């Protein structure tokens, strides 16, 4: 599940191409979200709860407007846009579970 997203070389081209990051430098951005999603999908990792707090934040996955330039410029074809969209699905699940789960 996570292999596609593990090829990121942290070149920063996705940040340079991202119009949302240009408008809002507080947006955590495509590479950070892709990396978080990569580890969230890895069953050997146990830090998902902490990462989801960042992904669910105001400047997390929901700040992405899905232009897709990040994926177009990625030299390793990591597809950050797909990771962000999958992150939105996980964020929705996280919210729903937190809402329905008794405290």
C-alpha cells in the first residue's frame, strides 16, 4: 500500500508547483502529506494518531484544492496528489470514528 509513496527524494518540486502552497505557506504541502500518508499505510509504524492530528488540521489535507501539478512535476512519479486524496479519505474516517466513538 505504501510502496508508491516511498520513492520521494525530497526535491521540493511539488512545493514549487503547488498553487495552494504559494497562496498559503502554512499549508503543510504535498511532500509532507505524502510522507505522512506513506507511514500511515505502513503496518509496522504506530504514529498514525499523531500524524492524523496534523493532516486533519486547518493547513492539512483539506487545504489541497487538487490541481495536481505536484504529481505532474514529480521526477520519481510518486503521485503526491493521490496521497493527498487518500489522506482526505483517512481524515474523513478519522473524524467519523471520533464522532461516533463514545468517550
